[in-house]
């Protein structure tokens, strides 16, 4: 089998297991995440690996870093997880030594001196990670979203700027080649004219339905520990990509409707959320749900004269001329060293890779994301559209 076919097979298997622990192979087939596009060439980092500490194992996106191929760009020097049973379970699965596992972040940092940490703990704990790491000059990448609420966000931004560290946010969709091609078509090639509407459809049938483990469900379905339910979990994807596609422009208004369709399964949080953002000449719809029939993270950008539909990380449907009709394209692979969050983190810290203010991982982008989510929560609670200038 050719090497690039083996890589594709590896990615398919990996992302089937990334979001949650699946109860069966049949169930796993129903909930496969669309994986980012990895270049076919062999990627091997030539410099010294970045020393990374992993903070928490309760966010099951952590399988991404634990099960990742060794490209030589990062070295996991320590793992912080007080739940020894969970740590041992994942050690058996991924083959790391339990000698890497520490009870607290203080113990881990003192013992192994990481250059950066990746936070796969509860969203409410992101602030404490930054509060500890920033004064020590340790860079931080958190799993999406940046924070549990706007109050925590402001404190985290202040700490990162005061101590001059990188504070990045990781989204699966940040590594979709299709999204970057869509951005290029829209802003550099001007295939469709100005953006008029963007639609995001993100989510899955529900975290319980797809078999998420107890350690994940314990906080994911709690409005305090996670900041909300489906609104937070999947609304952040559209908020992040729309801020990037709109080049950092803040919306004029934020509207949001939430529902609790399955209160028997999710008694504390909403499992359905629709967010509408308005701009002077555009409107954005973010459909975040734990009620989809299938796993999806897709995006439709409509300009004045055409559209691009990113069906997943690879496949795109494009319309430039209605008479000629739509055509299909496969996304361009992402560049070497920028194909996933950990390669990117290494490039940023080790090689001073430039991050534009409203890049998908950037702090300024994710400030706006958290403002959008906060406004959406207020709109849903009050039943009223929130005007941006009045809230912020």
C-alpha cells in the first residue's frame, strides 16, 4: 500500500477515536470526525523538540496528542492528572510511562520544566493553568473554547500580555485544508464577491449518545464547568471561523435561541443552539447541536455571485457561475509543520512563526469568540437580541 494511503488510513482511525471513547465499532462508524488534511510528504522536524506538559486527561481530545505520530517536533515531558485510574487506562492505550504522570501542575513544572503546556482539563480550569504558567514564562495552548466565560477570558488575556506568553486555542477545524482554501477563494481570489452569508453546522447526536466517557461527561454537561452545553461546545467553532473570515470585524448584533430537547439526558444544559450574527453587509448563522443525525462540522460561504461549501476537512463544492453549475474540489494539503496544533505550537515557539491577530488560534480572535458566546447566552436567557456596542 502506498505511504500516503497508510497516512490517510491512520488519520481516519485516529479521528474516529478523538472526540470520545466509542462503545462499539458500529457506533464508531457513525461518529467519525472529518480529519484535517495531512500532507502526503513525510514530515520530520529538524530542530530540538518542544518540551510539552499535558495538563489534564479529562477532555478526550487529548487522544490527539497522546496518539499522535512522533514527528520529532514535540516531547511530552510530563502529564498532570490526579485521576490515576484514568491516567493508567490511557497509558495502557497509548504506551506512555506512568512515571510521566504527576498529581499537580506544580509538581510537574518543578520536575521537568516544560516550555509549553497543552490544557486538556475542564474549561473552567483553563484560567488556573494560565495563572500558574504565565508568570513562569510557560506558553499555553488550550483546547477550545478559550475560557468558561467572558470574566475568565479577560483575566487570561491580561496574564498572557503581562508576562508575554503565547496563549493559543486549538480547534479541530483549524486544521481543515478546505477552510483555508475557502478563505483564499473569498479574500484573495475574489471568486464570489463580498461575503453576504455564512452558515455553520456543527455537532453530533449528543455526547452520551456517541459514548463519551464518564470523566468527560461529568463536566461537559455542566453549565458551570463547561460554560454551557451545545452552545459552548459547538457554537465556538462558528464564532471562531466567522471572526477569521470577517477579518476580526465585530458583529453589530447577536441573537440566540436555545432548546433543551433531551432534558432526560441533559438536565442542566441546552442541547440545541442557533446563533445569528449580523454585520453591516452580512449575516452569519451558527447551528450548534447535540441533536444532529450524524457528526458534522461544515461551512457554507455565500458571496454576491457564488458560494463555497466546505463539506468537511477535504471536500468542497464551489459555484462561480450559476449557468455552469457547481463543481467539486479536494482541499490543498496544509504546509509541513502547520498540519496540526502541536506542529504549529512548535513553529510558533521555536521558530517565531508569525500569528496574525485574527488567525484561528490567535488570542485576539478568541477574545471575540468569547464575547460572541457571552452575548449569545444573554440573548438566549432574555429572549432579546444583544447589541454589541451596548454590551462591550
